[in-house]
C-alpha cells in the first residue's frame, strides 16, 4: 500500500521526527488497525515508481516538502 501527502500549513510536519524503528499505525475506513515499523527512510527528488519500488515493503509513505521540493519516502514492514 502507498500513501502520499504534502506538508502544507503544518500538516504532516511530524515527518521530520520519523526514525527507523518507529511504529506506524494505519486505521482504515472500517476501523481496522494495522501496525508497522519503519525499516528505511530515503530522501528523493521524485516519488515516482522507481523511487517507490526501491524497496519491497508492505507500506510505503511519501511526503513532499513543498519548501525544499523533495520527498521523504518511508518504507515500513508489518509489526508482529
């Protein structure tokens, strides 16, 4: 699954504080919760398929910093 965002007016500012090993919890529209752990962080100029496919991960988050025009791509694995 891939989820994207952009940092406008303070939304997603927490991305600067993410680290490998942090826990990410995703809740879907039906209220199901899924827990992941961050395995890798990459800064890229583009969040194209080549960058997103760099690592095989069940959850990939990407956040565009509108001020630096770069993306943080966060690769996550299922936390058992």
